[in-house]
């Protein structure tokens, strides 16, 4: 059982946000510098998995409010699974 909209975009958004947060933490481990933007861009260009997560997060992100307005129990379970995967 799932709500009308599901939680696909929300989960993608979460995964993208976590991936980005981890990458920022990585490149700023030695203190935040201007070069960190370059390092992030280089990671985006060279790391297919990272790029896929960010691209998926941005694509159709406008549907996230609809998904959140229509959560049912099945959606909540999917959402929690997504959070666990994003953090894992
Ligand atoms: Ca998406």
C-alpha cells in the first residue's frame, strides 16, 4: 500500500543531500577553502555514483512537496528505508 505519489523523489532528495553533505565534510576536513568548490566539482565530474545521486536528487525535486503531503504508512516505511540506505 502506498500513497498516491509514493516517496521516490523524497528518497532521492535525501540520498543526494546526504551524499553532498558527506562530500563537503570530506573536502573540508582540513578546513574550508575556496579550492573545496573545485574539489567538489571534480568529484561530481569523476565519481559516477556521486553524480548519479546528485542528478537524481535534483531531477523532479519539485514533486517532493506533493509526496510529503500524501504520506501513508507504506510511504513512511519506504522513507525510513531510504534514510537508512542514504546513511549506510
Ligand atoms: Ca528526483
